[in-house]
C-alpha cells in the first residue's frame, strides 16, 4: 500500500495508522502531539501566542476549542495549538512558577516560592467562638503574585534600563516598585440553575496594578542621599483590565464587614511584611533587589467606608476624606481639606471600643467622627465619584 499510494513512504503510513489507533482509543492529547509532529510544527503558532490570542480576543475555552477544530478541519493543518498546550504555557505565567527570595525573610509567611492558587481563608486562625465562614474564596499569596507580575515585565524593565543608558553596575541601590491596590464588588453572580453550594450571590475582587518601576541613580561623586529617581517602567494603561492582576476572588457581599475582615486580614498581614523587606528576583539574568510601595487608591466610597471602619453612606459624617457632617457640608461646599488617615481611624476605633472618657453614645460618636468598626486595610485618599459630584456642584 505504501509503495502504491504513498510513493514508498512507509514511515508516513505507519504514523497515520498509529494516529488512527490513538484516536480510536480516545487518546486525543497524544494524537494531537503526534499530528503536530507529522504536519511540521514550525508551520503552527506557538502555544504562548495562541494563549495571547485567546486572552486578548476574550474567547472562552470552549469558544477557542471550536475555533481550533474549525481551522484544523478547513485548512488541513494544525495552525492553532490544542487547549492542553495552552494550559501548559499558562502555568509559566501564573504565580508560583518563578523562584525568588526575600531579605529579610517575610514574617509569618512560608519561604516556599512555588505556591499557586490557595484557599483564601487559609491564613486565618479560626477561634472556637467563630461561626464557620459561609463563603468560597481563592487567592494567590501576595509575595508570589508580585514576583510573577515583575517577571511578566522583565522585557519592559530591561528596555527601560537600555533607553535610560543605565549599566548593571548602576542598579546597586535596587528598584522601587509602586503598586496600586483595588477592591470592588462584582455585583450579582448568582447561578441560573442554583445547583451549587449555599454561598452569597455576590462577589468581591481584590487586585493590584504595577504602576511604575524606578531606580535611584547617583552621579559620580554625588552622595547617595541626593540620587535622582529614574523611572524605567511606567504602566501606559493603568486603568486597563489587562494590567490589573487579580489577587483574591471571594463570594461575599461587600457590605459584610466581618467576612471581608476574615478574608483580607491575611492579605493585609502579608502586605505589611512585604513593606519591611526586599525582594530578590532574577531580571535580565542577574539577581536584583525590589522594594515595594503600596497605594490603596482603587476603592470606591462604599469600600473605603467598609475597610476603614466608617459608618455606611447614610451617615451624618458624609465625607471619607474629612470630618465634615452633612449640615456643615451644606453651608460650606468649598473650604475642605483631606484630614482623615488610616492611623487616626485606628486610634478613633480604640476610643470607640474603650470609651475612656465615659461619654454618652452621642458624645462618643461625635468624638470618633463616625468610626464604628476596626479599620483593617489602609487606603489612600483620592477623589471618588461622590467628591467629583460635590466639586461639579
């Protein structure tokens, strides 16, 4: 048969028969790999390129698989790679793939680098008095996610160093990384058929964006304290969902202060440890030092009130930036300044909790300016939609 039909190519006939045998035994993954070899893989797209196409065109796995089969059937060649090849390529991009180290080691955080998706409640020490958390949550460890995000930017950082004309010996001080944190409710995510576990029908996502990577560079003979800060990478689209790295997803109502505290408490503890340490990560073939600064500016008014322990939006204390009441704001729409901060909110909560001056409820509430729960995430004052409306008015 080989001599008559295939020009004597016995190998091609054997491979085809082997391919048919694999298909008949439902060994489709092995069959795809064999077919790619037979059709000269160099003509097909690399798995990482196929993954980028799927992500940037917002195709689901089933939609991509349908496109893959259609193209393969019509062209007769395997131009796109099968889904399992994309999943293998994806593992290199997800947190938990790259090795790194912290100096000094992070307090209360495992030194293991290869940690993928974990249970969002895993860092919380449960008490006997606690009610079981009625939620499902998954997250990455904060330090692992930051290392992965910087490895994604490796080419951009090296390009920035070259454009600034900086040699590797100028990078002894280490890099400074600015991180913008965001947290917001995702609205109603209830199932259409209701077959899943009994969890809240709302979800919250906590994410971060690498805003910039900078380097302090001192001229020859200049003191280190007078060094100039040079930006080697700046995120061109800081509000794009493609630059926003998800850290934690949870089934929880954003108004549920207790559950939010339980889930985001360990995240906050990891962030505090990261602030006091420096990351050692290989970039451009050399180990480099990175320190991190965090700006919690991606919160709307409702979330700021929740994580900073303030009363809800119907409160007399109308502003999340200052201590103004509704009555004061009605008479004075202009002369306000940003006076609230995280540390002061913590002190006010302690005053609310202990009532050291034995005041009445109304006097105590006036003293703490509407702080009635423990602040657990530090936010940075920014103009949200409410304050833009006030400014426009």
